[in-house]
């Protein structure tokens, strides 16, 4: 269940704020759902893997489109680039894990967490209401849960992977709401209370 106690600004918000909240929640939901579908396709070598990865990589562009009116083309594109790297690294990490290449797994894992740190830093730079430390913590949790989801899938522990996905989904909604709150605070004229 969603923790609405932190959502006081969002629950009393106007139509524009509610639309922002819904849009960002949809984007984060799609991010984790298509990531799960990509994990499944990669782990099982499904014939749809390239199509699933292509759809997954549309998610950063959808974020970019949503952020352009607020942050401009350059900043929105930078976020899209960082999020694309996040997804590409994850894909390579899963491929390496499936192949049993522990050295490559460690290298991709290091790149993945470094990319998360870059995303956290970037978000804190463009919005004073977003804490780099908080975003780093949330993104690291996201990576940890996603990695566990992939590992349990590779191990054939499907019930656990489903349980982890539920946690991932909840955590993605928390990141979405954190993003929404920061935007509303940064642009009060666009989202009057």
C-alpha cells in the first residue's frame, strides 16, 4: 500500500500537480515493469528480447519529454542519457551474470552504481529540493532490489522474484512521489496549492 502520509502536498494539489504526479508515476511504473520484462526475456533467451529492450529504452525518452517543459531540452536530454546508460548497463550486467562471467558482473555492477551516483548528483543540481544523498540512497536501493530480482530469476526462484518486484514497484512509486514533490516546490507558480 502507498504511504500517503508523505503525500500531503500531492493530495491537496491542483489539477496540474495531480497530472504531474500521475505522469511521473506512470513513467516510473513503466520503468520497472519493462525492466522486469527485459530481465525475463534476457534470462530465458526469449525471441522478443530485442523488442522488449527497444521498448524499455523508450522510457528515458518519455521522461525527457515530460521534463522538457520544466527543465529545458538540454537538462531533460541529460537525464534521458543518464537513464539510458542505467538501462544499458543493467542489460549487460544480466547478460554477464547469465554467462557466469563474474569479472564482467563486477565491472558492470561498479558502472551501474557509479551511474546511479551521477543521476543523484544531476538531479540535486537541477532542483534544490532534491537531495543528492536521498536520491543516491533511493537509486542504490532500486539497483539492489533489481539485481536481486534478476538473480532470483536466474536461480529459478520465481516466487521470490515476484515478491521482489512488488518491493521494486513500491519503491519506484516512492521515487516518483519524491520527484513530484521537488518539482512542485521548485515551480510553485505552475502548481499552485
